[in-house]
C-alpha cells in the first residue's frame, strides 16, 4: 500500500490490483502500460511462474519495474519510472 501511494502521487492514473487477462497486477499505470510489482521473497518462491507471467505481459507491450523485499525511495521510484518511459521504444 505504501508503494501504491508513492506511485499514485507521481501518476494519479495508477491502479492497484489491476486486472489483465488472468492476472492481477500489483500496481499498473495503464495509460503508460507500466507494471510495478513488489515481490516479497516469501510469497514469490515460484520463480518460473513469475518469469512466465512477466514474459506474457511483456509480449502484450507492458513494461516492468520490480522490487524484491525493498521499498524504493521516492527518488528511486521516480527515476525508475522515468527510465522505463524513456526506454519504451526499445
């Protein structure tokens, strides 16, 4: 919830638990096609499932930012979002 609040302050269009096909995306910025995932290592032990899920979403033109067991600073989050937007065409 803290991460969602941080994202929402940067992108008011952000949505939590955004439905996409059979998946629920932790945080999505739909108009930018960005997914922000927070993975706690305890809950995300099936690495193969996570890889397949990410690949599926990337094949549908979504870009990923993933944090594992850390909450980024506001500055890091802003930089990560800016970087992914700038690199969308690649």
